């Protein structure tokens, strides 16, 4: 028969004690002890009077009771007080942290950070690890300045990744990073590059930003673009976008952007640069180049009339001049042909030759800048475009969009220009819809889509060594003359602008419309650029530069991401059996600059610090507010201390007690004459 172990008692003398022996064993031990004690008293009875004999019996029974208790195996477990887990702290000790933010005699950022950490340490334990180019072991606050580190470089992201590998950091669930956020290894060293790794490890980044940011946010020109010019006197839309290296200023100041025509020094346009909800500033203006040829416009950004350094840029627009020879071929005089012929005949910059229906064609050897083919028209000599005289080509297909019963009741279909269509200047505003969807056609992997209708390609661009070919898969652009258009006062302008832009694009030299587009064209080492192969026929992009020669395959959308390139200038070219060559405008360039040296940018990278804290699920706090914000720190988790077990049998006092009881019995017997 099995007996359960005796559970701990509660209350009284034996509160919290447990017994390792089962009741049957305890009863046996106690019975044996009592028998031994009785036999001893019977064998050697105590001498003296009645009181002396009673005392001897009590002493003997007390000794027996102590032995019986020890045989039961008593023990008591004591739980230790929980200990708080030290909060891990990474402290930036690079050279940029030694500067003061209010003059050369002001307290340095590192001294201010140490003062905050000392105040925090009064309420909870900290584990401080200094870092700069690398991460050092934990050090006391008084010895941080003496830690041997390369302070001429900073890599905050590498320090965070190294700390995430420590079990103590993952156990704490939070990591405090005190830094100005400046990286000397490029974007790969910024804290935002390690935010995802921290979130995946279950660690929140509690970032304390050291340093006073630029009150204007340090605006930097991120993009300056212009629509493709159609000719002298034609409007050109110029757009600029700025980002803020030190975070969006709040409240945002009144920025003013000014465009200056550097050809004659005149002011071309001016207006406010609006700070949007995405954290950047934008500016848009319309200029009208008065003459053909290259024209350079300079852009400045100012506040209260004072230009902001390093926030401007320039843009050169090549305004086409002369006359473009266009041959219009059509199988019959449909609406698309009539409106297009009327439009091009009125344009002074277009020399149009039309051959519609049975009209005679020009001689095969006559050269044209652009051929427009509508329907099943014969281009002359039965030669395909690839074998004909070089030049641009625009093909307008006239295949029906559906069965006759469906075509009678076709619903309007919205036309959506793609990013390439906007960039190449085919549209200045969203065009009116067409009726029905474009016919199903086999996709051309070497063509770039410039506009879609109903989710299907409507306008595509295909580049070859002889020129560009635009394909319009529905003969309905004539409808754009009479439909109201959002953002345009005259709907006819949409039709005119589209066709003039299409003719200019088809007639342009390959180098004027490069097949590879790089955004941005200049990045810091460790940064990311994206390449778009628009109608180049490429399947991959080849990269050639200092110490780098490799090819990257294009994704399904005809783009590829390029990253981790060293400083230098790199040549990008399309690769593929149908790819347009470098001589046909297939090449592009990407410039990779070296990261700024330590201390080159005194203001903190607050925008990146805030982004890193948000992505990791943590919080951001300026250093100036950190000392008085104890709630910024999370509640410290506590580790239970090791429990201790008390066992009387492992101590000396039971033996001393038994010896004392036996000695007392011996003394009583001696006084009674029994010894």
C-alpha cells in the first residue's frame, strides 16, 4: 500500500514545513524509539526519589522525540525576493557625441546623456554598453569615457544587431539606445535598418535622441522633374520634392520655392513649397520656354527670404525646334484619322504627308521622322518597320473591342496613365475615358505600358535599334477632343498634347529617352536605387563599375533594386536577346557617394530615429526631455531568486540538543548515585 507524502503544514510551530517520510515509516521509527527508551529505563532504572525519576524519564523521552522528528525528514523551502532585470542601454560615444548644441562651451551630448543615465540608475539597475564603430562590453558610467573604441566612425545598426544576440536583452524585452543617429557607413548603419530585426526578436527600441535638430528639418532636394517639352512656347510642368533629414518641423515654416531661368537670369516662377502629411515638401510650377534649345532652370528654397543651403538644384530642359516630318498612313478615313490629320496640319512644327485610303503613297526611299499607321494600311514596298528606313513609328490598331451586340452598348472605360506615361509627358492631366476595353492581344515582354484601360494595356512603347514604336490599341483618342477633363480648361488640349508628345517621343533620338530609368540617380554607399527598363526589351540589367561587374534579373514589372554598391560611378545597361543596345539609349548611370565623415553633419538624424522607434514598437524621446520622464522606461521584469531549503538533519543543533538531553540525564543519575 502506498502512502502520499505529507504536505506542508500551515499555521503554528511547523508553518511551511514538509516531511519526506511516509506515515507508516514514521510510526515504526517512533515505536522503535519508544521501545528502546522503555527498555533502557527498565534495564537501568533511575535512582533517587520520585521527582528525580520523572525528570530522567522526561529527558529520555525528549531525546527520543528529537530522534523521531529527524527520522521523519523535516524540511522547509524559502523563496527568495525577486530581483529586477538590469535594463540594457547602448550609449553612443563617437566623436559627434562630444560636441555641444549651444556653442563651443556648452555641455557635450555625451555628458548630458551620462547625467540622464545616472538619474535613471537611481531607480533601477542599468547595463550600459558604449558603442561607436563597434560595440564594447558593459562598463560603469564612470568608466565609459575610458573605453577603448574607434570613435571616428559610428554604426548604430550593427551595435543593435550585436546586442540583440544577448539573452539578457531579449529577456528584458526592451533596449535603450542613446545616440544622435548619425551613421558613417551609409543607410545600412542607420537605426531604422535594424528596427525590423528588433521587432522580430521581441525587443522594443527605446531611443533617446541626442542633440538639437535643425529647426527647419534640414530639407534636402529629393526629386526635380519636368514634363517632356513639345516645342517653343509650349508649357512645361516642373515638380520638386524635398525630404527632411532631421524630421518634419512642427509647426512647419513657410517655405518659398523660386525657379530662375539661368539662360537670361529672369525669374520663371515662385510659390509656396507645401509640407504634406507624408512628411515631405512639394512644389509645382509651369514654365514656357520661349525658344528652342537647352534651357536651364535653377531652384532655390528659402524661409523669410533667406535661401536654405544645400536645398536647391537645377534642371536642364532641351526644347525641340525645327520641323518634324510625319507620314500618316490609314486604310480608310475613319474618325481617328480625320481628327488627327486636321490637328497635325494646323501645327507649324509638323510637316505632314497623309495617304488615306487609296491615295498614292510617297516613294519608298523618302525619309520621315515618324510614321503613323492607322488600321491595315500598307507602309509601302511591303516591308516591315524593322527593315524600313529608320525613324519612329506609331501604330493605331482598329480591331473591334467585342462582338457587334456588345459594341453597341459599350460602357466608358477609364484611361489610367502609368508612371512611365506621366514621365514621358504624354499626359498633362488624366485623359477622358474610351468606350469598351482594348482588344486582347499577346503581351509584348519587351514593351513598356504607358497607359491602361480596364486593366489592359492601351498604349505601349517598344524601343529598337532603329527607333521607338508606340502602339495604341484603340482608335478612340479622337473622343478626347469633346470630353470634359479634370484639371484642363479645354478638352481639345488633351488630344493635341497627347499626339504632339507621341510624335516627339517617336521622333526623339534614343539618348533623349533612355530605356533605363534610375531613381534616384545618386545614392549614399549602402543606399538603395531602383532601375526601370521601360520598353528596352531587357530581361536583366548589367552593372559595371569600380570592382563590380554583375547582372541582376528584372522582376515581372520590369524593374530591379540595386543596393550595397561601393562609392563610384556605375554604368547600367540592358541585357537580353531583344534588348536595345547602348547606342540606342539603353545605358544609364548611377553615382554612389561615400558616407559623410564623423561629425560632418552636426544635427541629429531625428527622422530616422523616430522611424526606427515606430517600426520596432518602441518610443522616441529627445535627450532634453529624458531626465524628467521616468515613465519613458518600461516596468522592469523581475527574476525570481534561487529558493533555499532548510533541513534540520543537515545542521548541528539536533545533535547538540540530543547530547544536552543525554548529559542532563547523566547528571541526574550521578547526583542520585546511579552512576
